[in-house]
C-alpha cells in the first residue's frame, strides 16, 4: 500500500473533520452570543457584527479545506 491509496481517506478526513469543526464552532459561537445578549441587551448590536464576522471566518476555513480536498481528489498532485 502506498500513499496514493490513502488519498481518498485523507480527502474524506479533510472535508469531514472540517465540517464537524465548523459546525461545532458556529454552534458554540451562537450559543454564547445568545447568552451574552440575554445578559447585556445593550451590547447586542456590536456583538452581532462580531459574531457574523467570526461565522464568516469559520465557514471560510471550512470552504478552503473542502476546496483543497477536492483539488487533491480530482487533480492529484502526488501522482507520479
């Protein structure tokens, strides 16, 4: 077994673990935003912009990992 045989497993891990991490991050971020806005409603607008910025960063990291994984799956750079 060589490295090329493990490529689908690696691509699946890149996409799957990235999706799980992104979903958990967005979930925790959303729950903490709701908790903090319930405690201090006057800060809700400023916190909302920061939450949306962080959700974009989290989703951007997942989309980049998915793109790299799909690139490896289709145009394999490790093939001889």
